[in-house]
């Protein structure tokens, strides 16, 4: 039973951390309609940068913020390549993702794994050290939970501000943004900065939870994030009062659950990435079958 | 200083928009090279409501695109209130040129509610910062504006614009385009995609807004009846040139038959 509970705790911990990334990818993929591959590079970027900073003794929360900014910078570069130099959205992401691989090696000083045990992280210093006794087992769960809720609320509020409305309009009708005398390209760059900033921060938090940064951690992050977004927004579409940001975090937890269950019944570790892609494929196919009828009706009303 | 500037603008008596010696060639240096304009000139005076008609390929829509900045001119000057806007991008020109497109989907944001669309339209002159998007205190104002459309949209503030009909969306787009101060309203065949009843309604609203808000407007249309019935100046274009330009009394005397005759004449001359 204890094993089961600790597995469950682990699922939620990681589900929440990846949930931060899912909220970011929700901004780029759903709000901006931009399939952003930068995520595979910005996730380990945040993780490696946090690893370096924490091992240098920088305050762990400051490290998280700096990771967020590094991801925002990476996302802006993708945006600038796309908006200012007219490179397609997929290629812009691939270019930055590839370049980030080298950047991450520079940060970790050529090592694939950067461990920082015994260094203060957000989970073992400051607020993290105030959890004692029985609560200590739930420390990471509570902290990641609170963190993802804070991120969710900030993004929800932002999307209701004037700037947020403009961002949403830039995704659904760029011409409308132009008509309002604003540069829709700038809003795209901003959206990509937010998306990759949150992704990098998620990487940083995961690194601190694991006490190490892995340069390979980015592989499959696009799939993981998109799967969370699509599972969340599809499954909870009917629940009107639920915000999309909540839905994608739950999507992330569900996706993590599927992966953990497969591992639990004995799937060898090497099949993990195949499973990640497999679940995503199933989600996409069922989404198309379920959504097919609805989509046709929508197209008709559009015409 | 600012006051002085305002006075200067108020005293500006020249044409609101002036297109001077416009040249435009598509696909230059290729087999598909088409020169649309060699030397196009047009002055639009304040409070003129111009209907532009002409066959396909006569350059009507191209003129709008050049004016709004969706296309760049090869040569020539575009002046708005006497100042060159050649170097301004489309979104920068949109601050003083309002545009309604043929496609009703272009003038509004489908994902947002009517209320949010209205709030954004009002923010056009202001900042799009981190202030709350919808100001509840302005609800009554939005409702009064929407009631001008007589489509009952004032009771549907929280409905997503994407679920409205084409006619409703186009009326809303027209309202949004004219809500803040603009120097010129550009209407790009804005009734062409609507059913006859909605088209009549949108056209009537256009006329009402142009008169009430004292706008200057440039309307491209294929509907000869609209061109005759509305506006105070009519221009017929052919092959990148103006073949008929009638304003005020001269325009009032025009009949649909006159225009059809002129059309046929051109067709015979060019052997179409």
C-alpha cells in the first residue's frame, strides 16, 4: 500500500511540474496556434541553467526565475526567426532547439548529467525546510501543487488583460490585431516567450526535485506537453466552468499516470519514449474521430 | 505645443488622402509580369464617400491594398493629411485608416465574446497593457453602440463572435472599425459575401455611420445599385486608370443604365 501511495504522490508531483510546461505549451499551441518545437530545447535549458546556478550556490528561487527568463529568450528567438525572417513555424523551432543543445552543453561544461546533491534547492531550503515529520513525505507534492496553481492563476488573469486579449486575437485572427493598429508579430513573439519561459521553469523545478540536471531530458517534451494539452482540453471540454489552464494540468497528470502504469506492469525503460509517442498517437486519433462530426458542423457555420 | 499641433491639423484643408503618381507592377522581371498602375492619381477630400466600381483586374482592390499598406508601391507617394505614409506598415496605418473586408471573419475575433471585441476596439487609441481587458463601467456605452445595429446584439454581450451569422459579424466589424477616430474608412466589397437582406442592412448602416460620424470613406463594390444609391462621388476604373469620375450633382444625375453602357463601351473598345 505504501508503494502505491508513494507512486501516486510521484505521479502528481511530476504531473504538476510538467503541468507548468503544459500551461506554457497551451499558450503557444492552443492560443497562438503555433506548433512550437523549441520546447525540446528550452526544457533542458531551464534544467541545466538551474543545475549550474544551484550548484554555484545561487538562491534556488532566483535560479527558477533566471531559468524562466532564459526560456523566454529562447522562445523570443524562435518568434523572431518566424515573424521577422519569415521562416516557417516548425523550422524556426527546430533551429532554436538544435542550437540549444550546444548551449546546454556549454552550461553543463560538457557533461551530460550535472548533479547537485547537498546543495540548497527550493525543496530543502527556505519554505521547503519548514515541512517536518509526516508532512515531509508530502512536501514536494504540496509545493509543486501550489506552484502550478500560482502559475495557472497568473496566466488566467493575464489572458483577461488587454494584452492577453490581444494575444488571443493574434492566434485566432491576426488581421484583427493589425486592424487595431497593433503588430500581431510582436504578440506572437511574446506568446512564444511566455510558453518557453514556463517550459524552462518546469525544467528547472524538475531538476531541483531530482537534484540533478540531465542534458537529454528534453527529448520527447514536445510530445509530452502537446499530449497533456490535447488530453486536457479534449476530455474536459464539456465542463464549461473549468478553465483550459486547469484542464491541461489535469491532462498532464493523466498522461503521467498512463506512463507510470505502463512502467508498473513491467514495460522495460527503453520503451518509454515509444510509449509516450504511442499514447499521444492514440489521443490524436480518438480526438479526430470524436471531434470529426463537430468539426464538420463548425466548418459549415464558418462558411 | 500639442494644442498648436491640433490647431494645425484642424486647419488642414487639403485632401485627406492623396495618391500621387502611383506605379505598381506584379511579378516584375518574369513572364507573369503585370503592370497594374503606371501613373495613378486620386485625391480624396474630407467627407467624400466614394464608390469605386470596375471590372475584375481593373485595380480597385489593389488600390485599397496599396493605401492600407498590405502591398507596397513601386513608385509614387501616398499622403494622408499631407504626410507621406509610404514607410508606415499596415498596422501603423490602421491607426488612422479603418477597414472592413469582404470576408466577415476578418473584422472581428471569433474566439472572443462581443463584449471583449468591443473592449478591444475601444482600446485601439489607448494602451494594450496589463489593465483588465473589459471595463464593466463601459458596458452601457457598448450596449448603446450595439443597439445602433438593430440586430439585438446588445443582449448577447457574452456570446462568442464566431457563433454569429455573417451579416451580424459584418455589422459588428463596421461598428468596430468606426468606433475610434479614423481619417478614412476603407470598405473592401464589404457586402459581397452577404445575402441580399444582410447586404442592404450593412449598406444602410454604413451610410448612417458615415453621415453621423462625419467620416470620409472609400468603398469598392460590384453592386452598381449601391454605387449609385450611396455616397457622393463615383469612380469607374479600368486597366489601372480612372475612366469616370463624377462627384456631387454630377454623381446624383447618374443612373445604373449609364454605368452599364459605359461598361459595355469599354468592353467593346478592348475587344472583351
